[in-house]
């Protein structure tokens, strides 16, 4: 074995395999510095990334909590990092959300001043402002919605720490996981919510409505998305915190129920940020 090891080009330690055990350097292969080998590596790299993306999305949806569990026990090469999963979900959401017909995190001006608990007051505010400036509601809505979109992308990032605090508080007495670990699970939870609930789930709801399912607006959407979210959350908490099914289900109900006040708060904050900047 000793005769087969080569000196590491970076630190000179003997290297028996492909990677230096002392500094982590990867040793060059025999023909590696040829154009052909480089192209092959590039292609391989692209497919590899692709494989990781698909595998991460699959695990996110169908092995609830699996991404977080593996990440926190240190098994990290097979999947994207939590932040990458979140960014992927975020981009996918804003790209594909218009096709679902639901505006959960997008929150257009119409939705804000017509369909919220606080709509009446805001509608009055907007009317007064337009009366003073002479701008039409349609023109204002176009400007408002474009700006709201760009803020929504950033504001969505706040959902993960918000849920992390909730997860951490629920785990406070047992302290099975640190806050950072809770943040990892919360990040995956929000990513799941965006991709599987608000893209795939709501798209299915919209198609069902097209085929005759009676629609009560956002309530119909919630009737589908909340049970899915609760089920995912139960399985994820059971795996991640090693809880019994009953305890996991009860905590999942708390986490899922939080979505309603969080969405209201989120939209309200988004309205004001947007309103003061357009
Ligand atoms: Zn080395």
C-alpha cells in the first residue's frame, strides 16, 4: 500500500487514494488536464447538480423531515443545503404561482383592499391617496403589485426564522434540538409549503374548480393545503425530534395552525412596506 501512495501537491503528505487525508486536496487524474477530460467533467458536473436538485425536491416532499435529519447528522453530500432548497422553492414559487390562481404570498392590491380583515380601512386610505394624486386605481394597482412582488420575495425569507422560534419553543423543555437545528427544519418546512402546497396543491385545486368543484375562494385552497401541511409536519416532527406519532401530530397542529395568523401578518406588513415605497 505504501508504494501506491503519492505525495500531496499541496502539503506533501503521502496520499493513498484520490483525496489527501491531511488537507483535503484532490489529486489530478492521469489525463485530467486535456480539453476532452475537462469537457467530460463539466458535463458530469452539470448532471450531478441536476441529480441533487431532483433528489432534494423528492426527499423534501416524500420523506418529510428527511433533509433536515440528514443535514443535522452530517450527511450532506447527497442533497442541496437548506438555504439552496429554500431559494429553489422561492424562485419556483414566484415563477409558477400565477398559474395556480391563488395569491397567498403575492398579495395584490385587489386582494389587500377587498378580501382581508383589515381591507375596509386600507381601501379608504388608498382612495384618499388617489383622490389627492389624481392617479387611477388601475395605474396605481400595476405599480403597487410590481413592487409588492419584489418585497414578497425577501419577506418570505422571514417565515423560516419565525417557524424556527415556534419549533424551538415547542421543544424547550426536552431540548432535543438546538435553535439552529430548528431553523434547518423550519427552512425545509417553508420550502415544502411553497413547492408542494402552494404550487402543486393549489394548482390541483384550481383544476378541480375548473372541473366543477364549488369554490369559496381562499377557504377552498386552505381546506386542501392545511391537511397536507399538517400531515407532512407530523411525519417530519416524528422523524426529526424522534417523537411519538401522537405528540408529533399535536405539535404539527400548532405549527400548521400558526399559518393563518402568519399569513395575515405577512400580508399586512407587505401592504405597508409596499404602500410607503410606491
Ligand atoms: Zn495535502
